[in-house]
């Protein structure tokens, strides 16, 4: 640990010792810092937001502190024929030289933006300070008073539109007394009226037909405003009424050069077309048609055009549809590493994107995996084999009765049925999983909400063989026997339903999930008198079924500190409770802590429950599970250079059991004790952002360990030991 710290200090000293102004000419200055200050607050615009209008912001700093890219560039020599110099310059960043013209443009941009927000007397000035070859620019913003609307009137020069807009009632106005006299407010009203008219047949209307007349009131900050909606005019026609257009014909044609047939059923074309013959033209219906055809996997692209019928207010609509190849086959190999056991896996996937000529997606995936298990003694075989076959059929619509056609058309919906069989052969046991699922997914294009209902999810888990050694050591031995092990190495039947909801708008996201299992079977068992096992559990087809309820909620908040810096806060809470026919949760429904998306100072499934410290070695992954989970994460993210990003993070959390188990002392959740059992870790991460996916490398260190025997183990942040407290994680995608 000391060697790593010494190496880090030396590396920083070497970089910072390189002159920042090495490649700055005598007549130039290095733009070192840029600041924006204001003497009065600007409504809706912080100094950090104002920096977005500054054209020169200096060289980038890692974590807003150190100019590593500039220092890297400065390490290069002047001989560009040497590969090392070219490499250092390509991964580094050239010095940002001060440009007075860019500064003046920044002053104008800032001033115009603030004036557009209603501060008509706003004034911005720039001041430079030099120190050696470095220069600091400070922009001083003097916004002055904000101007507001004192009086509003509407001058609608087209009588038909005036009746349609019903502006004689102030409730239909988008502008009101007291609103800021800002470009945004004025433009929003133009957009609102334009949208209303183009959705009611006014095909040729646009917001340029709307203008404003504004008069300031001397000695005040009030503005008298008049909105003017002009009559139609173009090069051929002037000062006439706007025309309201009706759709005459809707025609479909293929966009494929080698095929004149559209391989979609006629009712599929109609159901995804919101432009209707005999109805008024609507821009909203046009966008809905584009959106609904765009979500069909069988469709490559859609082009919609309108033709005016001469001497009439009629439109003919042509919808050109280009379709994809219906079938594809893909092969994907991969390497695996499970707790140090290396292996390989491969999957062969067949997809048909237009199974019944309605853009139904059929996916059939065959997967095989192999791992060489090390450190496992006393078993006849030391390999892990897995084969699985999964079939999934997705319909791009609701397959359900009793739903209104208007609801079906308004939302984006999917209905999915799946079938899976998984075969696992381990040295200790054989495991078979058979599952069937039926679910619905949908969202409204005009909102950020997403919904999912798992109407039916059936899982039958069978353990056809368990080795004598594993049974003797862990299931039958009195020293190791516990309800969790016995329950999860027995045949079990799961029948669950669930509901998921998520919302995300870029600044914050929330995900919720609630599910319950076994209730219908329990009702049938009590009503029909199902057979009971030796343990007193009702059985279905001679297999005990699980009964439980589970709920999860995740909240993420993103604070954009600057263009290249973010602060992200995340909290996750989950609780599951077995009842009725079950005293223990199925292993698939339990919680675990540690790993790339949890408390990153611990490896996956190695933390908790509570202050419990497992002693059973090979079965730790079962013992380190709980019925409740809490995660708290704070992460500072910074863009570094090229496609690299960095992160500093602090994580806290743990899992707990709701019941008190003798074999896991300290694992039960207690309101007065849980906060003492919160594990804390810290660390840094490196990200590679390739747009379509992100590779993530996180290095975490334990800070507070709730499972300890000595004081040094309790607070690793004070007494760190690299071999004991370090965890490395590789993952795809951001942690939250």
C-alpha cells in the first residue's frame, strides 16, 4: 500500500514538474482559468450555466483539479518524427491559448442570452489578469432589473382561427400579466398556437405567421404586448384565410428496391397509421405514425409524404415502408471467470423479426458454458457444465382482451411469452430449471414512464442428484445443517406475478418493483386440500411451492456540475418476506451485497448479513444472503480525455435477515442496531465510453467493516491492508 502511494506521488510530481507553458509562444498566453461572476442572481441561470456560453474555458482538469492532459502533452519533445512524442501529443491536450476575439464573442453571447431572459439592460464585461505566461479571464455579469409583461392582447386576423383558438377567454391564453418578458416565453406561445393549429388541419401553417408588437412603459419595467396572427400569404397568394386540410387518400408502397411487396399484414399497417382518410390533417398523428412504425423490428425506415389535391383543401398521403431481412443467425463466444474459476461460453441465436407478418420477434437462443473448478477436493468430477435453451416470442402490441382501442393506439406496448430450460452439472450436484413466462411492457411516448406486468412466471427447479460428500458435509451434518441450505437444495416450484415501474428524465430516475409468489397456489391448496410434505408444506405436483412478497425501490439523482463533471447520488432499498407455505426465501429471491453495483470495497456476495462473518468457505454465497438490502452511493464522475472517464466514489450498505437464524449470528435487522452494521467503502474508477456501451473498472477499498474481530479490522480506513481490503471490479455499463 505504501509503495503504491509513493508511486502515485512520484507520478504526479513528474507530470506537474513539466512546464504548462512549454509550447506557449512569447507573444501568447496560456488561458489558465475562466470565472463567471454576477452581482445579482439571474432567474433560471446559475454561474455554472453561464459558463456554457463562454467559448474558451481553458485546458481540461481531471476532477476539476489537475491538468493531466496538458501535462501529458508537455512531456512530448519537439521532434514529431519520434513515435513517443506523437503518442504523448495524441493522448494529451495542446495548451489552450488565449484568443481575444473568442472573449468578445463570449461577452456578446452571454449578454444576448441574459437579455433574452428578460433582463433587457443586462451588461457583461471581461477582465483579464496575467501572471507570467498564464492568463485568467473573469466575466462580470450585471443583469439589471427583469422586465415583465404588464398587459397582453391577441390580434387574430383570421376569423376562423380566432373562433378555433377561443382567445376571448383568458384561460386559453399562454401569456399572462406578470410573466417575464423573455424570448422563451414568447416562443413557447408561438409554438403552442402553431401546434394547436397544425393538429387541427392547418397543414401549411407555421410559427412565422405569428409576430409580436411590444411597447415599453417609461419609468417602469412593464411591457405592453400584442400577439399578431397574420393571414396566409406566399409568393402567389397574399392576405387570404388559412386553409384547413382534410386527408383524402392514404396509400402504402414498398421502399425496398428489390421487392415491391410490403411484408406486413394490412391490419398491421392500419393499426400503426394514425393518419385517417376523411379526417383533418394532424402533425401529432403524423409523428405518432412515424413513431409506431419505427418501433416495429421488421421496419427499417418509414417515409411519409403529402400531396395537395389541386383546387381543393384535400391531401393525399403516401407512406413508404422499407422492411428488414426477416431472419438472422448470430454466434457469440465469451470468457467467464467465477471466483477465479476460468471457463468459456458460447451462444447461438436465431431471430425472426416478422414471424406472422406483424413484426413479431421470435428469438431462439442455445447456450453452452464450461468452467474448470479449482480447489474442490473429494469430488469425482471438477468441471462445471451448463446448457440452456431459451425461446422468446414478442408481439409489438397488447395481446389482451377488454382494452380500449384508443388506449392500444396511444401507447407503445409489447406482449412477451418465454420458455426456458437450463441444465447445470456441478461436481456437488445436478440442477435443472424449467420456466414459462407471460408479461406486458408499455410506455406512453409523450411521458418518461415505463411499466411492466409479469402476469405469470412459472419456475420449476429440480435437484435430481446431490453428491454424497456434499450431502454429508453440508445438508446432513448437524454442524452445517440449516434451513436455508436444506430449502435451496430441494425441489421447489415458484409461481409469481409482479409489477415494475420506472421513470427517468435525465436528472433523476426511479425504479420500483413489487412481486408476490405462491398466493394462488396457497388458495388452491387450502380450498382443494393439497398434499403436505414431511415438513408440513403444501405441495403442487408433489413439489413444495414458495410463498413470499418482495418490493424494491431505487432512486438516482444526477447533479450536472459542469460540462464534464457530474455528482450522482443513489439509494436502493429492497425487502422480501417469506410467509404461509415458506419460512425461507428461495435463493433466486434473496439479496446479496458487495460487487460492481453495490458496496465496491467487497467482492460480489461477500458482505453481510449484518455483522455476520461466514466460516463455511464453499457455501459462503448461500450464507451471505438476506431478506433486506440497503445501498447508499455517492459518485463523482469526470470526463478525462478521448473516450476515458474517471470516478471517485463512496459506497455504504449491507443486507440483513428479517428472522433470527442461529447459524448467522448478527445477521437480523434491528432498528436500533442496523446503522452500526453499515459497511462503507471508497475508491476510484476508470471508464471507457464507446457510446454504445461503457467498460468500467472500479477499485474499491474497505473503510468500515461491520464483520470484525479486532479494532484494526473494524476501521480499515485508519488501518488499511491492501491484501485484505482491496477489491477490483470489471463491469459493462454504469453502476446506477
